[in-house]
C-alpha cells in the first residue's frame, strides 16, 4: 500500500504542535511531532519541582536547592522523566482529529531534545485495522454444571499437603489460592507446563512437629498438622479444603464459559492482522511460559532442552494460536464499539484506587498505563455483556 502523508498543526489556547502522519502498510503509522518549547516548559518545570523535592544538594536543605543545581545532579534521569511523561501526551494531541486509533504501545524515536529548544521525535503506532464481526447476538454457547467436590478430592489434597509437610520436617508454606492462569496459557499442545493438583490454601505458617511413630506405625494427619495449615482442627481443615475446591471449580467453570464465548467471537471475526500484534502476542505467551516454568523451579533454557525445541521453534508452533488470540481481541473491541461500551474516568480512577501498593499506583499517573488499563476494563465489560447476550446451547 502506498504511503499516505498528512501534514498540519493543531492549536488550542495554550498549545501548538506540528505533526506529519505517514500511513504505512499493514496498519503501521509513523507520526513525526515537533513540540515548541513554550508548550514543553510547564511540564519541564513541574517534573523538576517534583524530583527536586527529594534531592539533597551539598550546602542546601533537602528540596531547597536552585533548579539549575537540581538539573545538574539529576542529569539524564531528569530528561528521561520529562520524555516519559510528555511524549505520550503530545502524541495523543497530535492524533486528535485524525482517523488513527492506536491499538498498541507506541515506539518512540527521539530526534532532538534540549532545554529551551523544540522537542522533536517520531512515534510509530499500529492503527486499528478494519474489523468485521458477524452476528454475535446469535452466538450459542453451552455452560456445563459446576463439577461437584467429593470426599476423594478432599482426601487427595490432604494427603498431598501432609506428605509435603512431613518431607519438610513439619514446615510448609501455605499460600492463598491463586486465580487460574488458564486464560493466559498458550494452547499449543505440549508447549506449556502444567502442575496438576497444585492447589494451595490460605493459612499461617507455624512450626509443628512431625507425627511420631507409635508401635512402628506413622500417625496420619491430625489436629497438629491442621494447625500448621492455619486452622484449629482437622475437621476445620477438611471444611476449608472443600470450600476452596468448590470455589476453584466455580472459577474454572466461569472461565471455561468465557473462553467458549471468545472462541465463537474469533470464528466470526474477519481482519487483516498486523504483524506487530502477532509478535506482541507471541511475546506475551512466552512471558506466561517463563512464569510457569519458574514456578516449577526451572530455567526456560532447561525447559526447552527437555522439550527438544528452540525458542524459534516454539514460537512458530504458537503462531496459529497467537493469530487466533489477536483476532479474538480485535473482535471483542469491535463489539465494544458496536455496543457503545465505555469506561468513564470515574470507572478508571475507581480501579486505580483499589491498588494498595503506592509504587504501583504511581505508575498510573502517566498516560500509557492508564490507556492500557482502560482498554482492559473495556474488554472485560464487553465480555460480561456478551455473557448476558449469548443464547444457551442445547
């Protein structure tokens, strides 16, 4: 496809940036942006004041050093902070009024940046491709009953916990149950390690003695063992395990239902897939694999050697699934557009306010993480809508 170039500027009461937008093949878009120093200076001063409040310069009390000395001490860190905060904001400004809707994180290339001078840089984004979705309102998806928990299920968990507890000399770390990772797992056969029966339960790690042998026979799980698991008695432990297994089954049942809906969305979605989105999905799948391999106490290289595969071979095997995942994601986004599903600023802030780690929460003070979170919330809201629309199968 031939490049199409659009040039112009956008003015507001306070800002005037110049831009040149070049549309490339396969949905890639290059945006060259020039920001006048007058528009950049307020953000420069704001970031300098924020960082300077924590800087100690010899001869001055903390936070009272002159701006020029603070700039010198911060060095390249300061300019990096300015660029990280401003380039996404000015890119958003540059794309206003255009038909460009980025669907991935921009890649930035700095051209020129110095105090008192214009900021010049290029951003490369993937434009939202044209997506066609069939009649999603007639999708039929079956929802099977939740699997019952039987006594054998409880016994197996207790036996597993007790065996590991004894092997560790009466010490066992017990954690809260983790949300299933099945929705994040690449579905390529044999590609992703799984850990069967690795359900963990909330409790307080307490020292307890390994049961002593009586008449040559080792005692089984008892109240001492239950206390090591964070509850008072073995009866309480069995009840807790049953409850956690029931919750686990309900969660997996709901995830299976959602996955079935998404599979149907993928089947009725038509789109020319941008290469960058496929590569990004492959990388996400790889990160998921690395996390699961690490949980097994292995390195990725060791796992690949055990599978007799190279990283490139693995990603090649995953490519079909990656394409399905991307098509599914784009189809869901198109349904969100058609159904006018939106996330308000209040919705977004409410989600951010739930974050208890202040360091993590501060990451959402800049635009890109906020955009990513808003998109994720919109996709979830759309999926929940689909769950109310799909017709039961059979």
